[in-house]
C-alpha cells in the first residue's frame, strides 16, 4: 500500500457556503491572503482532486497533476483537454486506481471540492483547511459539505467526522478571514 496524505481546502461564507446560488464562487469570497495560502498549498501538492465545477484558475494550474471526478466516464480515462488530468468515476474505479492512473503513488493529495467530492473523502483527510470569511453571507448558496445549513455549520460537520481544530492562521486581518487546520483525532491510515 502507498502512503498518501490527503488534505482538503475550502473557503466559506459565514453561513457555510462555498458558492452563490448560481453555483459559482463569487468575488465576495476571494481574498488575496486566502488565494496566496491556497496557491502555495497547491504548488506543494502532488495531486489535486476536484469535481467538474471546481478549478483553481491560477497560473500554475495547467502544470498540476489532477483527478477530475465525473460521471462522464465508466471508470478512468485521460482528460482529452488537459494532459495532466485523469477523469475518474468513483462508481467504476477505486481512488487508488485513479491515483495510479494519474501517476501518483505517494505524497500529498489536495481535495478542493465541491461538496460531493469533499464528502467522498470526509473520513480520509489527514487535515482539512477550512478558511472562513465571517462578514460574507451567501443566502441560497451552495454549502461546502452536505448537511451544512441553517442548523449545522461546517465546523459541526468536521467535528462529527472526528476532526478537531488544531491551529488557526489569520489570512486577511482587514476582513477577519482566517484558516483553521482541522486534524483527525485518530491515527492516519495508509491508503
């Protein structure tokens, strides 16, 4: 078995949304400090995993090896539009097989969304980096995790899955935007 360190990354509004009602990340959730933190983390990752609506759209994006979760292939297929991308249907192939197809057997995997993709790895993250924009509200937006809503915060979802906040870093003091590293309570597993 190979050792993969799995990390999640998302910035959310005060109400736990990662996108607006049109399922797009609005400018209100974009902060230079968070963007720099996110970019640095992805530059250090060996593999990026995301759904069809998630893409970091940064200068180094085309250079990053990635797995795109999709139902458009039976199991695994090369992405005809992006040479470093592997298309993966979890119903037809394991995550380990997807990593092998992407050419990654060890290192850091950065999961960047969306909600369904975050949920797939909820019991496998070594660390989940939750950035918060406490002065932004996105009524009717897309929640970062299934189950987030008026009565359940992203922090409560992470806690329910066995994560605890380990440390916090202020990313944008003018807007109170910070990131908290949520760590697994139990020993990390080998994957």
